């Protein structure tokens, strides 16, 4: 099962062919995957710079072209994350960790994370934890397919913490 976030696309064959050794899909944007283990036909998610091999699991991948990082967050099970250009640069994740791949420096790091925060978009929630309005603005723009211009430097730098149900973009912006 796959859930796609706003401004995301997933490419996959109509049918996985028996002669191919892997089940491969291509992601641009963000998606949550719930994949059943099949040791004979591993499931692989490819983004522009990173590859995620699924070992039977639930996980989130965020790989928007304009973001400087690609993030893979493990909710349940196991995944192996690797740099497409350098497969020796890889990490195996355990529950509640995510791999952060810096596209510019080709660096792959592992960090502990709150999976509810990462997957909140699936439940139509916007959870903010000590983020500047400039950071939050990009998430709102993607979610609602709008462009927000804020010329207030003080507001752009102000850090916020809170939670919204994603219902009305005007109501959310009025809070800020």
C-alpha cells in the first residue's frame, strides 16, 4: 500500500514481471509505504539520489527535488538505505530512526525521530516543532498548492510549535 503526499508522484510498472529479480518503483516527492516481505523479490524505492531496499515494513520517504535532503523514516520493520552512486554509503534503519541523505555533500546520516511527527501528513495534520515560519511556509505551500509571500523578516525567523488539522489554509495563516 502506498499513500502519496501533496505534489508527489510514483512511477511503477502495470505489473511486476516474474523474470525481474526486484520490484522497483520511482518516487518524486513524499510517500508512505506499507510493504509485505518477499525475499525472492525485494521491493526497492528509487529517488533521484537514493535507494531504499525494503525488508518488510512501514516507512516514509521524502524526496522533493527542491529539498536539500532526502529523508527515509522507518515506522515498523527494517529498510536499508543507500546512495545510488556509492552503494557502500548505506545504512540499515531500526524502528523510529530515519536516514538523512544530503544531496549536495552525498552524506548519509542516521537520526532518532518521532514517527508521528513525520507521518502526520497522512492524518491531515500539520505538526510544527520549533520551526521558523520560513520553514513552515514551504510545507503549507505544498499541501495546499499555493504560493505564500512573506516579506516580514521577523515573522520568517520566528520559531513556532503547534498542531493544526489541515482544513483551511486561510485559518492556518491567520494564526501566524
